[in-house]
């Protein structure tokens, strides 16, 4: 990911950006807390809690519902503004989409972009 080039993008071009995920990226959702059990982060009593995770480049990370929706939008090649609108509509709240962009660029889940 060319971070220096990305940082030079003018803000008015952001809504039309289309990001690409690491090709090894896989989403995992379970009605059980499988990821937490794998990571030994929670007690077994929370096993019945639904969870989502992203698996990429041999690593795994737990996802919130909003993060899963964000990454699903990227996988569907939606523009950043389309993803933002969808997230706000589905969650019924304002979303700081920049937080998601920064998180998934910094951990190499997002590997490229276009639309500038």
C-alpha cells in the first residue's frame, strides 16, 4: 500500500475511492464465540455470543458488526461513500469511516485503492 501517495489524495476525492483487500482475506462469522475461544480472550460462558473475524495473511482479527459491513462493502468494490451511506443506514448512527480505513490499511487488510 502506497501510504505516501494515499496521504496526498485531496479530501474531495475520498468519496469515490474503491479499496482492494488482501487476496488472502476471508470473513468468518459464527453464531458462537469461536474466535474468542481460539484467542482465549473470554470465558466459555460467552460461547453463545455471535462473533465475526477476518483472516488474512496467516493472521486473524475479531470484527465488530460495523467493521464486517465496512469490509464487505470493500469486497463488493463499492465506493467509500457508498460504504459510508450503507453503514449509517444499517447502524442508524453516524460512522467515522476514517477509523476503519486507518485500521485496515495499517494492518494490511486493505492493500490498494483506485478512483482518484
